[in-house]
């Protein structure tokens, strides 16, 4: 029974969730705030360390039009589920953690990707929290790579909060939603 459940989780649900999120996106009136400086840097071939809160990850594949970049995702089973979903959005994944086993290889991969002008996205509060508290790892990564940190978030005029272990903010269809790419750190 666990094998069937795991198969469904990793092979059937990711494309279904991609379709649902894409349909949801089509119903939203998206607005991007503070995007021009970041777009200008991308136009010059620059890249960033993008960060967003763990509870705001649901709509993040739509933050950068056209996709591209990689996301640091845990090696846990939940991470595999998320990695399979984001592939449909043309996003890559870096599996690991900055602070746990395998962190040296994931840090090496992140630094290499940043060096080759690939944006890397990280949730600075991580899945285990504490929520909305930036951990030192992302700051150290910016120091080591010389890349700016760009905090990104989204908000919706009406949203539904879910709690499958974390608080997850999901906009309700046909609402106004806003992505905010704040001023970069450097």
C-alpha cells in the first residue's frame, strides 16, 4: 500500500498539481512590483540568490516569467515531490541543505550555478522554521558567491491558508495577486 501511495505521490500528483496551479495562475490578475532593477541585471547576464518564505512557495514558479533557475530543496521525500513539480515549470533543483549532511556538495553546486549565471532560490526560514526568521546560511552564501540576495514574496487580495505541517498561502481564483521583488541586497 505504501508503494502505491508513494508512486502516486511522485508520478501522478506532480503533473496534476502543475495543471491546477497553471489554471489558477490563468485566473489571477498578476502585478509585479520593484521588478525593473532585477530585469535590467538579468538583461546584462547577471543573476541572484532569490529568497522567499517557506509558506509562500506555492506561487513562486510564476515569479520569474519564462522560468529558469534552480531551487534548493531538501533530500527528504517531500523534497522529491516538490522537485518533480517544479520541473514542469522549467526550474531545476539542487538537493540538499546548507546545514545538514550533503551540505558541502549542495553548497558546491550552488556556488557553481551562481558562477555560471544561474539564479538560485532558497527559503531562508526552511521547512522546520522558525517561520519568517532568516538563517545565517543564505547570508554566508551571498558572501561566498558575491551575489546579491533578492527577497521575493506574493500577496493576494483574498487567499486561503492551508496547514499541511506548514502555513501555505494560496490565492483564491479571480483575485488580484502581487509579486514583489524587493531591492537587492548589494
